[in-house]
C-alpha cells in the first residue's frame, strides 16, 4: 500500500488534472463541460479534504508546530469550499439560460473564482506536502502509517452517488 504522503500527493495530481480540464472548458466558454468539470472538481476536493480532516490531521496533531499549520490548512479548505460553492451556484444559473442569453460576466466571475482557488491551492498543496504529509512518516510507526493509509484510501473511494466510478 502506498504511503499516506504518496496517496494524498497523488490525489493532488488528479485534482490538478481535473482543474486543467475545467480551465480549458472555461476558456472555450463551454458551459456544459465547465459545469460538469467544476462539479467533479468540487466533489473530489471535498472528499480529499474530508479524508484529511477525519484521518490525517488528527494523526499529526501531536505537536504545536503542526497545530498552527493545520489551522492554516483548515482555513484554506473553508476558502476553497466556499468559493467553489459560489462558482457552482453561478454555473447552475448559467446552465439554465439559453445560449443567446448567457452573460459573459457570469462566466468571467467563474473564471476569476477558479483562478483564485488555483493560486491558493498551489501554495496550500506545497505546504501540505512539505510538512504535514511528511510528518506522518516521522511521527507514526509503520503499523500506524499503514492503518492511516487504509483509512485514507477508504475515505478517498467514497464519492457522491451522482458520479460513477468511471467519472470519479
């Protein structure tokens, strides 16, 4: 089984790929594909965050240094989910309009939100990968690491029923 850091960093890479597909759809003004990709990105990120909150963070909160970092990461998570919820709301509204009535400002707002999320996510992922993910191998014994990896794997496999395994 992959180490916790490899699992979660791999999930970061998968999320990055979905984000690239979303940005391409937004650049092409393809509302339908952008809506689908935004929904998938939001859901996958939420599942990733849930795995960290339920399993990773409690496992590494044994020292004050990690506590401060985890607080910052949780603030980022709140930002991501709030901004993406707003982008989803705008996309839902745009998706209900006939093509001729779509206001470019609505799509521009979604693009701006996605860009802000991406910029903050890059720094966030670097911080997670260089500190919290690494601390699991330093702070947990091999058995604890394996148990944590199993719990995270199970959490990452959970997905909303609106997604099939092939789209997830």
